[in-house]
C-alpha cells in the first residue's frame, strides 16, 4: 500500500478519497504547528511514498531573509521522497522563482489536480 504524508491544512475530503483508493495517509508536522510526525524525522522505514501540503507549511517562519528556507524538506529530499506543494496554477512560476525548483522531487500542483497527482505518485 502506498502512503501519502500530509501537512496540516490538507482537506479531509482529499484524504478520505485517497483512503478509498487504497492509499494510506500519515499526518506530518512542520515543527511549529504540532500536527503529526515531524517531517524531518521521516526515514525510508516510514514507507512514505510522497508528501503533500500547502507551500506556506514548508517555508520557515524566519522572515529575516528574502529567500525562504526549505530546511524542513531536508529528510524528504535526502530520501528522495517526492513533495507536492499545493499552489494555484497561475502562481507556479512565482513559486519556482521564489523557492527554486527540483522537478524530480519538488512538484507544484494546482488544488484541483492534487488527487490525480497523488494517485500516480
């Protein structure tokens, strides 16, 4: 069974649809919202096939720099766990410019396309 890790704010309806498709879900926390397992503690033993969440959930709350810090995704990137960041389609280019882009592991996905993308993850 595939398992999708999700950050707080992902719609319950989406999670239910994933479960009904035979995908497991695992709540993940970003270190400041106290939701689920801390994302940077993920290891291959957790069996997480992909992570999904809204862009603002992975950007450090440290606003002292102009560029966001994505340290929170270190474990995902180290263990090659794809990350699907929910961003409206018209903002994908801005998101790529702002945080960078790793098309193999970091994917910007429109809210209307999340379910289908995760089914294929």
